[in-house]
């Protein structure tokens, strides 16, 4: 069974710093990997989607990398802003046994201090 | 922590029919959400299921196509109406802890419309 782990569970940084969030997964036979942000009381917002054949995706100040063989992904946030404060979730989509299964990590709660 | 039971986990549906997906949480939660993930695309928020009132739909999703019920704080349903092959997706239920610190996910419902 796929397991997704996110480290750290919480992170507090001063505004302007660059930071890295980590995600690891146990079964490398994934279809894709996604990063989301969650603000309290709101649904998930999709940030980046990396297909299994891709190594990285970029959107603005965000860059996500994927190393399938080692079961790792990182989300890099450049020049952090207070508005980046949220919980960031990593999820992998598996296609094993002819079915699709989404597995989420427990998230990293990011606080950016002005 | 909360446990979310979602069913059916998988179904094959005929074009033009409707299917209702159920989501049961083992504790009372304030916020519940419904998502869709079409093949090759990222997870997309359909709506927020509000207890005792109409769901709040995201842009591109309408109540006639995706009616949602939320009769109490532990249960919600999503109906996919008049299905077409384009509705073939994973549909995912999610709930947020009352403190807003934790997000829980169902295991998803994989619908194939033929």
C-alpha cells in the first residue's frame, strides 16, 4: 500500500526566505504527483502536477521536482511571502492493479512571518 | 483523527444515467468538500458541501449536474447526473477538522462512463 510522508510537519520562516518542502512515497510506480495548498475553511488549490515521465514543473515562484526512482519530490518556494502561509499537501496517483488511487501526505504547515 | 468512508469505490456507468457517491465521516466536521480528478489532470474542487444549505460550487460546476446533499455534520452525497464519457473521473470526498489543522480524505470513487 502506498504511503506518502511529508517533512517537516510545520515550518516557520521569515518573509523573503527561500524554502523547500519534502515529500516521499513508498511505491515508485506512480502515475503522477501533485502539490496542493490548503487554507483553513477552503478546499485544496492545485499548485503543480508532475507526470511520472517528468522531472520538474514550475509555476511562478514555485518549482516542484520529482525523482521517481528514489520516491521523492520537493516543492521549492522562492522569496516567500506572508500570503504563502498555508498547509501544503503532496499527493500521488497510483495505477496499480488496474485501479486509480490517490494517496495524500499529512501536509506541511507553513507560516511566513512578515 | 477522522476516518472517511466513501462508496462506491469504483463503478462502470452507462451514458445518460446518474450515480450518487456517498461520503461518511466517523466524527462531526464542519467543512466537507468534493473534488474531481479527470485522467491526466489535476485534482479540481467541485464544491463545498454546506450543512443545512445549498452547496457552494466552483466555477465550471453547477448544481444541476452535480447535486450535493449534506443533511448533517457527518454525511454528504455527490450525484453525477446525466453522465457522459467526459465524466469518467476519480471523485474524492474530503473533510476538514473543526480546528482547521487537519484535512482528511476518502479513498476516492473511480467512475468510468461507457
